[in-house]
């Protein structure tokens, strides 16, 4: 894909689309709740909870940045890693969830000076860590609090059955993706390369064969580098992944503490794992609109989530990246202009 096409995909003005969708849905669903914002008394406990939510946001991004820096195997500085993380989140926020920001993340890394093959391998390695988190945490919570904790209460039997099937199917897909990435990246990269090259030699793809050769050579070097990484490095990567995802989900818990004295923390965490599956297939940019509608539904039985809580949650997990990304992108494009072919 041409560089101009990639840049066009992450233009700042595209942040307006999901922002408008999200705000319209929030107003439509929670206009009555929002009218009472002025009557809310923010106690010292509430302010502490809000500060905790913001702190978790910072922890999340620091952990993400550390992971990118570790997986870059020394190619990225802390500054470059942070830019990649924030613009990756921005890209995810302006693209449909079903597509995600990974294709643009590859471009971000390449523009920061990494080869295309290593960029692909690094993005896949981050995806592998994300899948590991989900595959490991779900069974832990099932053992700890039970399967029922993942399913919203007060649903019809049909809706409950559908959500249960969606959750189990989604978990199965995560397991399959984990195995596939391990196969492609670590178990049989040579076989993957051979299969990819056979596809590129098809008559209608042959014009890209020379580029595919370079890509796969870079891929193999990146794969060997990752396979040769020390156990300590992979333990660090796994640890920062656990920290980043835990902080990401705990933001909602902190937001709920603004309004409530006690929160069913593990249950709220489990419901977010279910919600994540639902939002992954959203056709809207960053699941805008759907996330605002779905959160109170998925929290039924463990927390009453009003409009103000939804707005704060989305501000800290979504809109903040639209704002930061829109501000950073022009400067980043100028700064990295000389690093890309």
C-alpha cells in the first residue's frame, strides 16, 4: 500500500466521525441522567477515585510503551515507542473495531524506521501477548468467581443463551488466534514464508513477488530475533502486558468508585471481558455508539452504570486518544518524514 494511502487513513479530521456518533448516542440514551450532573457532589472519595482512574490510564500507556520498546529489540527509543502506542490507539479509535488498528500500527513502526518485515512481526508479537492475556485471565476468573459472572443478569433466556454462545465462541477464537500466531511467528516461520511466496507467485500477484521476497526475508530475520530473545525479556513482555490490560479494565472499576462506596471488582472485570468480545465485531469506528449503549447492559446485576459514568469511562478509554492522536499526528508525520522510503 502506498504511503499516501496509509497517511490518509489516519488523518486527524476522521476523529470527528466516532466522536459525533458517540456523543449522539450518549445524549439520546442518557440525556435525563446528564441533566443532573450539576447536582452531583464530588466528595474527596470521589475525587480520589477519579484520580485513580486517570492514574490507571497513565499506567496502562506506560506499560504499553514498555512493551513496544521491548519487542522492538532496541530499535525504538522511549519517545518513538510512546508515539507508536498513542497513534496506534488513535488509529484503533477511528477505524471499525472489526478491522482494528493493527494494519496502521505496522505502518507506524515502519515510519519510525523499522523494516516492514520486522514491523509485521512486532505487531503480531504484541497481538500474541494480548491473546495470551485473554486466554489466561478468563479461566482464572471462571475458577475464582464462576462462569455466571461473565453473563449480564435480567436477560431473557434467548438473550442469555446468545451472549453465552458469543462469549464461548469468542474465547475459542482467541485460543485459535493464539495458536496461529505462535505457529506463524515461532513454530514454522519457514513454512509460512513458503506458503506466502506461493500465493505471491500467482499470475495476478506476480508483480509484487520481488517485494514479497524482501518482506519475507525481513520477516525471517525478525522471527529469528524474537525466537532468540531471552526468557527474561519475554517474562518482562508478559508482565507489562498483564499490567497494561489490567489497568485498562480497572479504569471502569475506579470510575464506579466515584459513585459507589463498594464495587464488585472481579465481577465488573469479568463483564468487561465479555463486553470486549461484543465490541470486537463492531462496524463503527472504535465501537462508538455501541460501547456507550452496551456498557450498562453488560453491567446489569453487578453495577448500575448511569450516563455520567459512561461519559467518564469513554473519556478515559476512548475520547482521550482521539484528542491526543489528533494533536500528535501532524508533528509526528513531519518528524518521521525522513525515516521512511
